[in-house]
């Protein structure tokens, strides 16, 4: 399974790391035509990019698990 988790310190770093991780996941998905890319935000600075069968091939879906203040939500904490 393709998965990458990372933290960032700036918007510029966020854009660069997100773009690179999404491109890497999309490339990995090419041979698995049933998985799309799932971008999970754990906080304003922590993200996981992974392949998921819950996301249609060729699509990117976001899963924001933060509350309105950028902290992990209670629901996300319970699922971890």
C-alpha cells in the first residue's frame, strides 16, 4: 500500500510536499486501476497521502480530520 505522512512549517513547503506526494501516489495507482488518492489532514501541518479503494481511480479526495482550530477532531482521535 502506498502511503506517506509528513509535517510542514510553511505554506510553500505544504504546496511542494503535497504536490510531490500526490504525484507519487497517482503514479503508484496507475498499475492498480481501482484506487484513487486520499489526502488526510490530521492538523494544519500534518498530512497523509495514500491510495484508497474508497476513492475512484483517477480522483483525489480530501479527508479533513481537524476541528475549526486546526487540532485533531475528537472523532479522528477516536479512530486513531
